[in-house]
C-alpha cells in the first residue's frame, strides 16, 4: 500500500452520560493528518450517525478507509457497519482485540423490549468477524465494502507494530485526552 493512503480511525472514551468519539486521520506511513471529535449517548443508539457526522465534518475525500474500534461503544450504542458504509461511501472496518462469543447474550442481559429488539436487529446486520493475524497478534475484523482478504491486507498495512492499527491507536489516545479535559470539566462544574 502506498504510504500516503489515509484512513480515519474512530475510538471512544466515556464517563457519565456521553461518550467522546475521536476521529484520527492517519496515513499508512503513520503520519497523523487530522482530527475530529463528537459525542454519542452512553446506552443510546446514535453511534452510527455520530461516525457519519465525524466523516462529514472532516470533509476529506482523501480518506479511503474508516476503522472503528469494536462494534459496541458507549455501553452497547452499536455501530452499524453497512449503514456507515452507505453513508460515507468508503469501506468500513471494525477491529476488536479479543475473541468473543458475541454480544447477543450481553444485550439480552442489559436491555429488554424495544431497546433490545433494536440492538439485536442492528447486531444481526453486521458482517461476520474474521480473525486476522498481524505480526504475533490476532485481531478480529468485520468489514463492509471490502472482501475478507482485502480487509486483512488493509488492517496489516495500517498496523506497523503490535496488534492495534495506527489510526485506532491514535484515535483512542485523542478520545481519552478529550474526555479527560472536557467531560471531566463538565462533571466538575455541574
């Protein structure tokens, strides 16, 4: 992959009622090339729209891929990869870092009624997770808009070392810093 290819990594940090989503534009060469921030509701259903808003606010046609840290940020405020893919018109990859039996039972434990039905429907629409070996690590990837082997190649291209793609590593750091600065200040002034 050419070193100038860009991806947007989206990760979250939360405390209280809102989750800070940070978007970090990172080149395959590891150069950080931009940031955007937004929030979604903890336990809500607005994470998908928040990601689309982050992409729109950046207004970066040069971003070729969107990486998401996991699929269930902000206490099961699920990302809908096919919907994000359609809204942002580029491939979307969700990367998680632990093997899992899935979220269905956890969703049933946390929600009931319409809230559960909505989350289960969103969860069932998602592409299957595939293990991808990156160096000595294994990550688990869902992809909308890319075939499995192509998705694995993109994840590897953006993961220079360790098991975390660089756009997600940078976005996670940015989300934590923004959350500590702004959300902590909100909580202190309330």
